[in-house]
């Protein structure tokens, strides 16, 4: 008896394609690989295999509500055809829409993983005392964790995240958007201090930074935090501006966060560089900084201003290639 997915779930499956463990190019952390296999088995009408896989997924992620809903569909399919994804009695339509959006975001991110050993352009330099860095891609609803390995960022893991209900690019208080820029973790708040709404806890970040303030951006209270224990669905657009992770994922990254040191870079998209291109660009940046320092130390005003103007022209000419990494720095 064939399980008929709704259009949204089928689109997820087709977008993901026949994903297998051998296809993984970046990270198989989190539930996305198993979720992709489940949809593949459903499409091939291997419902018993799909049920076994989703049961294993729930065992590994007991609070993964999307997996519970899929298992319910698979069990109902034994009694008769299922015409829509989330065929659960009395399930609120908004909840099902959120689950569909979550499925699409998770599977699309799994399909579009960056190639192995590629690095985000924003992490060209990490000081020795900065052990880890976080890069958030709001377009893909994904958070990437990097470890500082003698100045070179090494990929550790990536996680599904939710952002503001109205998307990214925060400009004012209460606009329900997530800020874009370069920030730092400024504190650590435990579950005991916050209550259940923030799940495992929260890590405030430095929004608004100095650049935000100069741009007239307002607001406060932007955190990395977890989810309530009774959360049924966590769509990509779900918070009032914070970056929200599953409690299990927040627990994993919380061990690596350094208050006052860990950068949190939030971008609408990430430009990935091969290791060779990354090293070449970092070396070019080092030379530019060394030249700027020499001109500044010369105390020759004309020489220094000529250097500054040259850099301004370079940034404009290249379309602001480092805009987020530097203009947003606090």
C-alpha cells in the first residue's frame, strides 16, 4: 500500500534525490541523513524499511517532532492510503505547514552541502585564544561550528536553526527579524534562570554592535537559545529574531562557546572558498594589513590617506566582497 506524500514533502524528496551515506560531502551530523533515507524508502514504496529507519531516528532524537509525524503516517498507511503529509487527526493546519517547511529546509541543506574542505570566506583569521567560531546561513537555516586549528578553521558540525518570523536583516526593535553581521557571545544564561521557553539555556550576542548603531539599527535581546520542551514544530521562520536550535544541538555547541571571544557571524548566504583560495586570500589580506600598518606608523598623512582611499576603491570595485565580515564587526 503506497504512502502518498503531499506536494511539499514530495518536493523535498525530489530535491534531495537518492541521497546515501556515500554521497555525504560535508557532515552527516544530525537527523538529515536518516530523514533523507526515510523519504527515499517511502518513494520506493518500502514502507516497512522506512518505518524501521524512522523508529531509529526517533530513538536517536526523541523530541524530533517531524519524525514522530512521519511515523504516524507510516502506521496509518497500513490501514489505508494516506493522501497528505501529516495525516494526523485534529492536527492544526499551521503546525503541519511548519513541519513541511522544516522538512524542506532540512533536506535542501543536506542536498546542498558545501564541498569537503571548503571554508567560509568570513573566517580568514582566528586569533589563538579564539577556540571556536560560529557561522549562520539564514537562507539555508543552518549553523556551522568551526574549531581554530593553528589559525585555520576546521569544520566540526552543522545544525538546523530557526530565525525570525519575518526573516533576517534586522533594523529595528520588534521587527521579528534576525540581525545580519559579525557579533560575539556576551553571556551564558542557564535553564534555571530562564524557564522552559528557552530550553537548555541561552547565549546572548552583541547585537547591536557599533556598526549597527551607526546604521541606526535598534533592538536588543538577540540570543542563541533552545526550544521549549512541548514545542511541536520549529519552522525555519519561528522566533522573534533569535537564532534557535534544538536543545540537543545547543547542548553540543555550548561546551565550545567562550563568552567575549566566540564570534557569531550571521549572513544571508555564505561564500565558500577552496582551501587553496582561502589561503591565497588570507595571505593577500595579511599583506594589505601589513602595508596599512607601515603607512600608519610612517606618520606621513598623505601616504596613509592614499592607502585608505586605495582600499575603499578596492572594496567598491569588488562589490563589497568582505562587507559582512568587516563592516559588521563590533
